[in-house]
């Protein structure tokens, strides 16, 4: 566990140093940039080997070890990497972001300073239609003519909100009170510091297809632009074992088993026993567990046994 | 460390059960109510005594023990009490509230449901003037005639924001996007669960005179209406050792010593050495450390040695 | 979101109240007992519905909702349940236990009190043989004759350690120093308080077959004796979606697809590309990823494509 | 909030880089060394200024700002600094250390590897006598003749424990079980990563005079050898406002006021009202609050009003 004194430069990751401080633009006026970081793929390995003592250095290669750790939820070595980002994000998105409690945060204060003079604006082609099946999702976009109307009205509201805010400030209203009616679309900035393990947790939830478009966009930049450069081996393992993995419940596993064995009837009987395939009005009643399973079957190229 | 099987009712605090579920109204349309809780003054004592083993039950009375724990920052026994509140609070206040990371939270989702149809409204006499000395504070209120104008404009903005929001919803814009320009004054609701130790930390910061009026009002209700009933002995100790205590830095302690010894000149010399009493334009330059010390001297009824 | 004032008894779970304070014995001299708790399956549902607002109560049944939350990692409603356990456990096991940082803890202090006069003793048939393949595991037991020798020697050491400890105490050595050579097998006690979400995380790691026997035994008691009574629906969902689920990596998913399509050769080619089936000395070289996949194939009743 | 691309070297603290990887020896066989770190005094300032926006850079100097943050418990900017230490410490001390839950940890595994072959040994002059007044403290040392006997017996026990451990290993007992009777004095090693704010919290508790000698020694090395080099301004502020500060409760403040006003009788009357000066057998009954206050009076050079 000795450390060579001359290895100071080993603490840096050149690929990340190259983009240090540079802004990745997100949405219409947001950004993410790396302020500082600590650790690398190598320090994940180094931390893991504290546990294993001397003489284990040759047992596994670094890549194999990192993948093993990721696969088996040995999370503590990933916590040994830390990153500090400077982000600019609409308050509405920040409301979701801040729910991740394991990060350190310094946010721009509209109590102390005048609010950032920028609100997230929606382009005419970016207005999303409420999803029918998913209460918290969207599907598709409005046509330009409706979109342009919506964008116009958005501008009216944002301008009026700004007018009121400036009016209050010029009258001498306390900043902490003047801000009370700012729209959620107002941009804020923050330093956000988090360890790699918790960042992966954030990314797993926010890169996911059900995450809201805005935060998903930030998450994708953090993942594919920053983490990929910072810890490429851990990033690849994260994609293989988390993002692109497929998990089957106890029930799904039982059915899969029957499918492989060619017992289609048994598979259907099991699903029926789980209450997945009730028939109402001559068609399958909506059942979320069955529908989710069917999606996984499709990924595996297996056809549904019940149709 | 035995527990009597018949003491199930010992787990409840009658004074808190009385108000269980009842709303304490806060601001113009907010509230706080206790949903559930676990523990009491007695369970703080019980947890502390796990550490001390058998035979220590008579050594200290409960009150003395709780006060000792509070005084000496033995915080773990206070963590053994937990409370779950249901709160209704403007999003602007919630933005501060949520920064306390040690709580469990379930917030009303405006992605899933239509936003709560209520915004914090400011009465004509409640508009606060920006403080001059404290960038993040206020001092005094605007006169009615200005206040009524501000309130009127506030209503215009809130109504317009609501109009736009409803317009988007009726067009079929996804809720997650329609909400993007809601004003920060919009009310939200949440279940908020926290242990007593971390609640005290929250209260120490948010009952403090520099905390913003809105969150301070909530904190005061939680403290004086809820915690006081729940764990009255711990609450009293918290007031005595945290809220109403007075702390002196190393420098202040040195000066105090000279003051008590009657060495006024020495006291001034020390302050000068600390850079507290530079004279610019024939008067003391603004120095925050000196000014804060002077406030403490006033509490002790001691006059400043340098005037 | 109203709460009926007369529903105080709704806060209790009769099946758990029945065993409140009762000891579940673990190992030779350890135990677990429930000191207090807050919440139930019903309060998970209640918290989830804060997010969904009014009018959603009939949409899903409670069971379906809880299962949905578990399946989709909507973890916050599970955090609304909290439990406080009193445990007695060998220090060696406690060293693993305490690594879970999200709990509140009050441990028996051997600085303040004399150490608990009990050490974990190993029965003659309980001595485990070091596993060959798994550096941190065991496989099988020693025969009685070796076991009885080991147990005898264990007693010698434990007795001698106790003798030295008592010798120090009777000489007046400070307790905080006298304890320094106590064996790790010495029992300690603690109050341990944790929310259900973090408890599930603890159980997922510690009920797992690779967890050390001792802590696994405690975890199994907490799960099957306590959580099962406390929140039976959440417990069932935890078993179905965590404990008894099967997860496939991106690579494994690709191979599975070929297997189901009947393309055995393609499956082998893929595995070869992943570096899983190198042949050394005419047999497959040890490859952990391949071996883990083979185990999962066996669960599904699928034979390896490469043999 | 721009960051100059050429300031990569600004991220390093030369005074800390100088000792990077070097061991500070602690106790008879322990050590602490810095593996890596992120941040500096300058990055505390930088983070604080995120809150204050543009144009505030000249308002306060860095030192004044850091001291202000420390004094007013604005803790988040200190969280922006992170340090990773490699420590070697007796398990008994580690049991206290690990109770600080806000750090990231990778500990040497005696499940995976053979235990570190070193136990903390006590020199003949280092055996401490149990304190009479403080149940968890010590006062003074045993004379050499008793000490040498104790040290001899310590060696006997440690040797015997080692013999048993090696015996088990050579028989093939699983490492995870063989270790069960290792003495608490056995050394362990860990990577320990923590942010500066939580490190200060650790130091405040563990540098304190009531902390056990062993962990206090480690804490002092971390503070005076490492943090002092890393963030010298924050370290100085920590000493002034935490370590060397003096805090008075509401009651103590009231009495102090009377003392400074020269009303000795009023001071005594107040203390009597608080129950501090009950007389039993013609002398003051032991009262911890009074005794603690008397200690503070002594620091201020004030004589007790009640004698």
C-alpha cells in the first residue's frame, strides 16, 4: 500500500484535465462544467485493494476488478472518487436535482443577489403533449402553429414576471421577498460535489427514459461527456451492468423458465395465477407487470406466450 | 435494559397525541400537522442508558441526563426520536427547507398531478424593505399605500401565471412542462420525516433571527407548538444551551478577561491587535467581528471598552 | 390528504405489537428485539399518494402500488417507515453491521461500563473450512474431533482474555484502556434505528448467500421474523423484486437473445468476443463473468451453449 | 464565476503536496498519510461566492470571509474541500472512529486476507488509572513496577491470541471465522475520505480533552499536521471559533450579567434558583452544571460568587 512520492501526476486524469472549466451547454441557456475532481479508475482499484491486502495486485487486472465491483454492488471503492461541477439549470429542474441528498451544494442566492436574468424558453417545436398512459410523461410534440402560440404566451408571462420583479427591486423591496413570484423557469447556478458511487445512482435514475426531458439532458451530458472521460472503465461497467441490464422478478423468472422449456401453456397458467391476464371485454385488462414483462420479452426477441 | 410488555402505552406521548393530525396554520395558506412520531423524552433517556449499562438508572434523574447530553453534544440519543410532519409551504420556502439533507421526503408531484391552486399572497402591510447593512435581510415595512400597489401587482402576476398554466393544460401540454413558469409562491405539500437531533439542527438555523421570515415562521411553529409538547425536557434544554446561549471566540474570551480584571486599556489594545478598531475618517471602520462582540457585551450589560 | 382524528389505532400494526419487546435469540447468546416502530404498509401507500394528489385513491390497490414502487425504485415512500431494534451481537459482527451508515445508533459503552460478560462460543460442529475458490468464504465444517480441539482452545483463549481484563480492572486500570485486548467475539449491545428503505438495502446485502454466516443469521431474523410481520406487502415485494430476482448484464442479454432464437453458434461467438471462453490446457480458463452467467442459465433451466 | 483554463496548478496546495503520501506515525505502530485531496482555502471562498454572485469579490477579503462563514455556521462552502487519508489504527480506536457516518471508507478485510500482524502494545509507563469522577476517563499513570507487570501480561495475552489465530489458519479454518477472537488491539488499515466540514466536526469531538487518548492522538495529528497545511485560514478560524471558544447557557449568561454588574448576591440567588448550590453536610453538593460554569469562570479570571 506504499505510494510513490513522485507519482503526483498520477492523481490527474489528462482526458478530464483537458476539459476542466469548459462549459458543456445544456438546454437554451444552461451549462455544466467540471471545477475539480479527485480520483480515477486507478484509485477505485487502489481503494478496493486496501481490502485485499498485499500480494493481490496481480490476481485480477484493473478492468476485471472494476467490473467485478460494479456487478456485485461493492460500492465503497467508487465512493473514493469525487467530482465538483458548476451547473446552470432552471429552478424547476433543480427542484428534482436537489432531491439527491448525498451531494454537497452551494447554490446562487437570490436572497443575497439579484436573480439571474434568464429563464428557460421553449422553442416553438418543443412543446410536449401529455402522455395518455403515463400520468407523469409526455408523448410527441405540438405542431408549429400551436407551439408558436404557446411560445408567445410564455414570453408574455416571463416578461411580465421580470417586470414585476424589477419593479419591486427598484421600489426597494427586500430581495428575499421580491423573488417570491419568479417563475420556476428562472435559471439558478450551483456548485455540486458528489462521489462517483452516488453520481452513478443519480445517473441511473435521471438518464432513465422516464426521467423528465430536462434533467435527462443534464444527466446525459454528465455521463457521456464527463464520467466517460474521467473513469472510462467504471463508466463502461456502469452501462453494462446498470443502464443496459435487464432484471427479472421471481415471477418473471418462473415464466421464462417455462418458455425456454417450450411449455407455453404452463407459462400462461403461471401468468394467470399472478393475475396478469384477466380478460375484460374480450381483451386483456391493463396490467402493468405483464406489460413490463412483455417489453423485456421483446428485447430478448421472445414472443408473448399468451397471444 | 428489559422492557415491560405491558408498557405499550408508554410509547405514546399524550400531549402530542392530542394534536395528532390537527393543522397549525402558517402564513396565508400553509400548515403543519403531525402525522406520526416515535419516541419521547423517556426514550432519549432509555437510549442514553444503553451506553451506561445496568445499575445506572438512579445515578441521574432524567432531566439532568437529558440536559447533560444536550450540553455535551452527545447527540445520538436524540436521534432515537423521529417525527413525520405533513406540511404545506410555498415553493420558495421549500427551496430553503429541502437543503436540510437528513430528512425523508415525499413531495406533491406537479408532474403527476395538477399544481395546487394556491399561491402565497402578501398583505398590503407585509411588504418588507431591503436592509442596508445586511444584504440578505429586510428592515421594516412599506407604508400601506405602496404596499397596496405591490399587492395589486402581485395579484396581476399570479392571475396571469395561473391563466397561462390553465391554458397550457387545456391545450394538452404535458403537466411536467406546463408547470415550468409557475411562480415560486405556488404552494406545495410534503411529508417530511426527521429525527429529533436533526430537527434541532434545522430549528437552530431556521428559528434564528437572520433566517427568512417565512421559514422562520414554520420553524417557530414546529418548535413551540410541536416539539415543546413532544419532548418538553429536551426542548427546554435546547432553548437553554443552543437558542439562548452565548458563545465567545478565543479573541473575545481574551478581551472579556481583561474587561473583568478592570484593564480597559489592555482590552482596547487586544481589540486593536485583532484589527477590530481601525479608525477611518475619525470613526471606527465597519468591522463585523467587533460589532458582533459589542452585541454580546450589551446582552451581558457590559459597556464597550473602546468608547 | 385528511387524517381522521379517531384513527390513532391505525398507526399500530397489531402483528408487530404482539412481539414488541420480545427477544428473538440469535447465535449462542445474541438477540434482536423490536423496541418501537413507526409506519406500516398503509403509511407507505399514504406517503406515495402525497405525490399523486386527490382523486387517485381508487386507481391502484395498495398492494399493486407498493409493488410498483418497489419495482421502479421509487424508494422515498419506504423511508416513511422507521424501526428501532435492540440487538446483542458479537463485536466482530458489529464491525460489519456498523458499516451501514444510514442508521441511528446507541451502543453499549465499555468505556463507561464493564464489558458484557459473554463471548461468542463456537460449538464443536460449527468450525468452518476456508473456501478454495472464494477467498472470503467457507465451505463445509470440520469433523467433530478437530472441532472439539478448536472449541477447547477457543475457551482457553477467551478465559485468559477475561482473566487479564478482570485483573486490569481490579488493579484500577481505566476501563477505556483495560478493554483494549478484549476478543472480537465479545458481545456488545446497541439500539439501532433505521428506515425501511435502508433496512431493505441492509437486508439485500446481508441476507445474500455470500454474506458471512453470523450477520446473515441476524439479517434473516430481521427479515423473516420482523419485517414480514411489520409490512407484509412490502416484504413480499422485496422478495420478488430484489432477493429472488435475476439480473442480466448487457452482454448476457445479447447472448440470451441468441439462445432463445436457437442460434447456439452465435451465442458462443458472442461469449468468445467477450473473452469468456478462453481455452487453456484443453479446458475453459476460469472466468468469473461466464461462471456467474452459467449459474443464472441453470436457474432458467437453460443448458450452456458452449458445451 | 469564470475559471481560467491555465489555473490547473491553482487546484493544488504546495504545502500539502509536500507531505503527500508521507506517513505521520501515531501510537506504537499506527500512521496517517494523505493519499489525495481536493480544494483549499481558496475553493472555500470560491464556493461561498457562488451564493453572492458577481461583483462581490472585493467586498470582503478571503480571510474575513472564511472566518465569517465559520462563525455563522455557514457550513456548505467547507464541504467543497475533500481529503482522502490512509490510516493504520487499532480496531478498538477504529470502533470509535467509524461512528462518524459522513465519511467514505475502505477497510482492510480480515475476511479476505490474513489479519495485520501487529497489536497495539502499551509501554510500562503508559497504563492509566481509572478516573474517580469521570466514569469514562482516566487520571494519571501507574508506577513502573505495576506498569511492567501489566505490560508483561499484555504480551502474554497478545502472544496467545496470535498463537490461536495461526493455529486456526494452519488447520484451514475459514479466515472469516479464525479472526473471531483477535484482540481489539489488533491494527487495521483503511482509506478514509471526508469533506472538511465533517472533518472539523470529527476533530471538534475527538481533539476534545474528554476524548480517549488514542483517538485524540490521531485527531491531533490530522488537525495540526494535515489540516493546518491544507487550509491554514479555515484551520485558524476553527481553532478560534470552535476549539478555543467559550459558550454560556441561558442560565450562565444571566449569572454572568449579575457578576459583571457587581451584584454578587443576585448571582448567588440565581444559582440557587437553578438548584446549583444545594448544601449537604456543610458543603456544596456535587452539581455538574455549577462545576462546569466554575471552570469557565476560571478561564475568564472571575472568582466564584458563592465562596
